[in-house]
């Protein structure tokens, strides 16, 4: 999946301007958040937990312009809990975002 790294940076600049420390904190929070929700998605066995984790991943991705991760989270939303294809897509998208 393609990821436009510039979108993350553009989102951070729009949010914090030239405050490098705040941008670093937001970037760290973003990556911690997507890893956390991906872990929850991976451990989900019921529809509700799966959907909550996928929606949160999609929301985080949308907030920072991570289009590939948004698409992967959306694929998960259309899948059943534990779908290995959806989990691989999310993992691959996170790897792409993390560079």
C-alpha cells in the first residue's frame, strides 16, 4: 500500500505550525495509537470489539492523512473478526506508515 509521508507531515504542520516538540509528541501518539488499536483488532473475536478497533484505526488514519491505513481499516470493517487478510492489510499499512 502506498503512503504519502508528506500527508502526515502536512497534517502535523497544520496542527502545530513550527513547534517541533509538539509535532514529535503528536507523531509519537499517532504511532502508539495505531499500534494499540491494531493490537486490539488482532485480539478481537466479537463483532463489536472488531468494529470499534477498526473504526478507531480508520479515524486515526484519517486525522493524519494515512490513506493506505484508512483503506486497510475500512477493509477490516467489511470483514469478519479475525479475518487474516484484513489483519495482514492493516499490518502492512502500518509498516508502510512507519517507514
